[in-house]
């Protein structure tokens, strides 16, 4: 079967690999649609802090069950499913305390172990969710990035009417903004790309700030009438976003760091103490897939607004290069697996 094979950074091609077996506790899935994620592009560029090579990439995966090897009666052949791509050990402290997304031995598909940009994949049944009947594969695959957006909001315990500054209007930032609106919070979205801000603007996000054109700290001060924002989601991993999180957040506010910086970022910790801030790491998602699927199904977020392009599996290597060289050209690219 064909797979998107990343031999070394910047060297991706379609390779013929063996079809997987279906061991006990697993289901074998015919992959239908895969999403290209920012982390797939980082893996391609060689800037991912975690990816090892060679690697079949891809962790945003939906498809149909073609073989099943379990006594679990929830699934049957032909079921349309999404894979939760974070394979955990179940034995370490975070796993025992229910935070399997931060397992010490976490193996993410397409990052630490081979992923889903291929024709068939076998996956543990307890990490598979059935799709609502009326969701297309293209819509459903967006539940993975949405689960990450929702996890950051759950870490913050974001409440209705609270302001939330979001650094980065890429797919995660856009989904945080949409999901914040859905619960009645007030997103303030920050990005240097006007095209991305206007996509969010068309979805009803009222407050949009471009740091190349205006002072973001003053902008947030004006919008919040001097209070600053109760919550911040940092979804860029950039020095600008991380450092400015501490300035746009209110005293006693909460910050979630979602973006992955590729170097150490120095911070004025006295400011954290003075404002008595709660700063959370937010990694992957845990238990958020069912809610993500439900929100897409009920139209609480519009995933079509951020899907820029649907290509074939064979075109993925070419698009990885385009996405690496022109990061602003597309928001979300999906690969259809025929
Ligand atoms: Zn992803
Ligand atoms: Zn673990």
C-alpha cells in the first residue's frame, strides 16, 4: 500500500509499505481522509522537537473499519470512525491520574510511531470513536484539531463573557476563537496575516488585532476597558506570542501555552508573581473527541471555513513542500485517500 514517507527532513515521497496486521484489541481501518497538521509540516522541515525519522506521518485520520479483533461490541465492520492518535502507556503517573495526553511514554501517530497518511492503519479499539452518520469524512477529520483547541479552553476553565486573547489565527487559533464564541466568551484574535484574521472575522469574531499594524497590548486594553483579558491561548510558539501573553492577561488571569517553541523562551517571572497568574501547558487532548464531533455535527463550529484545499494522498509530499515554503498560503489542507 502507498504511504507518505518522510525519510529525513525535507525528503518526503510516496513509498510502498506492508499492510498492517490486526492484533488483539485492534481494528484495521481503511483510511479515507487525512489532515495535514502544522506538526506534519514541522516534521517535514525538521523543526519538530519530537519527530523521529524515517516516519510515515499523519495523525488526523478518519476511515472505515475493515477488520476487527476484539470482544468490544461497540464496533462492527464498515463503521465510520476517527482515530485518537495519542497512544499512552496506562502505567505512569499522568496516565494513572487520567491525563493520558501527557503520558511520559506517549507515542503520537506520525510523530513517535508511524501514522495515517497511508491506505490502511491498525489502531487500539479503545482509541477509536464512531462518527455521527451525517458528518462527512472531511468534516469529521477536523475533530482532531478541534479537540486540541477545546483542551486548551478546558485547561483554562474558560467561562461565558470572559475575554480570551488568542495568539495565532491558524487552524488551532481559529478553532479556539470559534469554540469560544460558541460558549459565549469573547475572543480577541491576534495574527500578522490579515487573510487569516478576515476568515475569523467572517465567522463572527469581532476583535481582530494585527501586531504589524497596531499595538496589541494597547488594543487589548481598549477592548477590555483597562482590565486586560481573563484568559490567553498562545497558539504560535513564537517569542512574540509567549512573551506578550504575560502583558495582555489580566491580574490573576490564566494562560494556556499550546504552541511549541523550538527554542527556550526567557520570561520575566516577577510579572507572573505580581499578577498571580495561572500558566498551563496544554498538550494534545484527553476525552475531548466526542465533544469535538458533536460541535461539528451541530454546526457550533464551521470547519469548512478553514478547509482551504482537498488533495489526493499522492499530492501530499508536494504540498508539504508548499506549506513549508509558503506557510500563509493555506489554512487547512486535507488529503483524500482513494
Ligand atoms: Zn493535528
Ligand atoms: Zn503513561
